């Protein structure tokens, strides 16, 4: 039972980290190379779509890691699972405090109503996202180390 839980948790967290990595290093560079009006439209759509999905995914991942840590508390990797969960908490706090406020603004932007500093706001979101991705990759690495 514990092995199945660990595999399921690793897949859920790993895919989430992969999506966030792809946003940072694949999707956003493509979107940022588009003409400004298209960039704004793509970022707004991405913000709405991922803004609806990612909170559930983040909290589900955190809950799964917590369950793995609890159920496997007598196994060798329990401390690493707890550390992974701690980093997932850091990523949630970063999201709520740093990224969500910018995302909530940018998901309403259009070519006609975007603020004059939209590029600076988008760049700030990207910098925070790079940091969050680093935290997520570390959390995932700790999770994998915990379950192997």
C-alpha cells in the first residue's frame, strides 16, 4: 500500500513540477517572443487557465506528501518526505504572497486595457516563478530521495 501511495504521489508532484518548469523555460519564452498584443492575450489566458487548476494541484500534492510522510514515518525516508512537504509549503506561500497578486491582475489584461508597466509586472512574475520552480524542483528531489 505504501509503495502505491509513494508512486502515485511522485507522479502527481512530478507532473506538477514539470508543468511549472515548462511554463518557466518553454512556454513563457515562446509567449514573450510574440508581438505585445499576443503576449498579453496569451499570458492572460494562461493565467486564467492555470490559475484555476494549479491551486488544487498544489494543495493535493502537499496533502499527498504529508500522507506519505505520516504513513511512512517509520521508514528511512520520512525526514526527507517532511522536508519535501516543507518546501511545498514554501512554494504555496510564495505563490499566494508573490505570484497570485500579479496573476490576478494580468489575467484580466487585454491589448486595450493593459497597464503601461505590464512588461515589468510580467518580468517580476517570471522572476518569482523561477524561484518557485527552484523550490519545487528541490521538493521533488527530496520526495524522490525519500521514496527510493
